[in-house]
C-alpha cells in the first residue's frame, strides 16, 4: 500500500478573530431459499441495509450494478449464511432454534416505506483469512466462538432519506438477558440472538434485520473496490492490529491495513482506545461512502458478491433481488443524509477490569430521539478525551474567483479525511482571503479541523454557510496541506 508524498505545510498557530455581527447564518445456520421471500416488486430495505452496513462498517455490499441474470443472483444468494427467526413457541424451525443459532428479530412491513432498524456487526472470526493472517490474529478455526468486534445500530428514516448510525463501544457495561452484566461484546459469545436481545434492552427499539461480516469479508470488499483513500493527521502504528501509517498524510487502505485501521486499539496518543477506535471507524466509513457514491466507483454487483459471498451472515428475511435499486437510495441520501453518532459513555474500572458505562440521561435521550425521529443536536457527537470525529463535522468550501481547482483539491482532501464535505460553491463578494470561519458553538469542530487545515486564519463569527457547518474560504493561493495536492 502506498502513500502520497507530503507537501510542505506552513507553520502557524491558529488565530481566532471574533467578529461582532448580528447577521444570521446563511441557510443554504443456512436455510433453504424456497422458504425465503423474494421482494421483487419494489426496493426492499435490504437495499438500504447493504448500503448502511458497509457505510456503517460491516455490510454485505454497497455499490450497485446490473444483474447478469436471475440465475446468477440465485447462485450468489445461496452462498450467504442465513439465520432463522427464533420463535420458541412451535413456529417453523423452532425445534432446532436456540439464541445461539437463531435471531429474535422483528420483521416489520414499515421497513418498506417508513423506518427500519438494522444491527450491523463486524465478526472477529479469522476463518477465511490466509494461514499467515490467522496466525497473526491468533485464531484459525471456524468453530471457535467469535466476538462482535464492531457493533452498530443503523436506523433508517426512509421518508426523510436520513440514516443514523450509532456506534456501540465493545467494552460497554450492559445487562445481557439471561447472563447478567458484562461487556457488550461478550453477549455475542452466547450467540447472535443474545446480542440482539441485549441491543433491544439497551436501546428500547426493536431490531428488524441483522447483518454480520467477518474479517475476510471486510478485506475482500475493500479490495474489490480498489481500496479506501484515507487521510490522517498523525502517525498511526499498532503492531497488534497490523497497522503501519508511519507519518501524517493520505493513504489508500487495502487488505490488512484497512482492517487494522478500523480495529486498532493501541495507537500512541489514544487516551481511551475504545473511543478512539470508534472515531477512526466513523472516519473510514465516511470516506468509504464518499468513494462508493461517486460516479467513477460503481461496480458490478457480481464482483462484490463474489468477493464476500462466504463471509456474510444475514437474517432469513433478507435477499439480494433489489440491490439494483440501491444507487437510487444512495443518491437521495448522499453524504449529508448519513449521521454518525456514538453512545455517550465514560470509562470505569471494576474488579480490575476496564469498562465503559453509558451516561444517563444522555443515552436514554439519544435512543428516545432516534425512535421518535427527533433532532439529536449534540448528543453522541463526541466521546470523552477523544475529541469530535471528522465524520461528525460538516464542511462547506467556498471558492474565491472563477478557478475552483484549489477548492476542489481541499474538498477532496477533507473528504478522504472523513469529513462530511458539502459541494463546493462560489464565495460571496465580501470573502476574498483564505480563512476558516466557525460559529461560536462549533469550538470542538474547529479543534478537530485545525489538525488538518494549517497555515490559515481561523475566524469566529458569521460562517456564510448552512447551519452547523464550518466554512473554508479557498483562494487560488490557499496554502499546501498534507495530501491536498500542490
């Protein structure tokens, strides 16, 4: 994996200039396929789970193409591992169902038109990796119990074309039904059904669908799309995770480096490793989403499915017939339609074991607001001693003059860094100099951006952009930034 040469960055401290102005901000267990339904009459929520699972980190697929044939789709569909519904009361397959092999999910017709909740997991199973990789990660057999290495609750509001992805710390201290209190990733060792019950107890929301992908599936997916471009503001080295980004700059992450980036927990400077890892996962998925919704990154469905067909587990109500409609939903949502959050939590130690505890009433409030489709405001946007993830920061680039080349370079750079970058627009006549403009309530956003944009005057006052954004005014002589182009 290569990295781009670093460009010289002017050395200067961040300057804050307060402007007194009253003007408002300008708005701008496999199962038979015969028993599974085929939703062919309209886009099925699977279209969206596939999108969000990858955008949220661990999914079946995220780009769409055209089907070569119905037979090809059937062949791909049969390769997925499918988990039955857990009924416990004499329903189909109940005599063989346990919470280790089946799912107590709640399929809901509203998933077609209204709202839908998906539990999206990264399974730490090493099965499917090479022998060398299995040895490096310390596990090589398929039968060993896996853990939920990444846990995300994905909430889709289809009428509003909006998605909220909530990251759940793997060290979160929770009640596991039937097993008492422990870290949430321990729930998965009792079976995926127990993890579903645990998430429902935590969130107060039903889980409608389930998607999990293992290490090999994640690596294969990233590989088939040609890697994910990511820019980092500091060296990131974790020998245990196999991550070696030895200097600030931009990289195209593939294979073990991509996996290491979303799994690393031992990077110098991380004060709370579980929280820092969530921040990096959000950066990665925002950058991944940017690549996958761009016109040049569209791939044929068969190539994607072939890459991950043996590494995905889904509930029995999901199939792949409607994936060809995925792109339409992606275009409707875009970057601005995906909101990354994390459970508000703080670290604590009990009996010599490190945990994190959900903060109240913030955690109950964030799930209540998601359930009722209310604004989240600042809930879950940052975690203690970690800072705000770029994935939670909205940026508007305003280009000075008619030559927008430099503005486009800065926009691309920040997109690869994981920021939510809106389309470049012309600067108003009164803005002619390079600057970063931030509103008084965006202090944490400014602090994060200052790690990536240097040598530029930071001005506190009117932003001249949509509410909640930081605006960067880019003239043709905007100073060079690492990875932004010369």
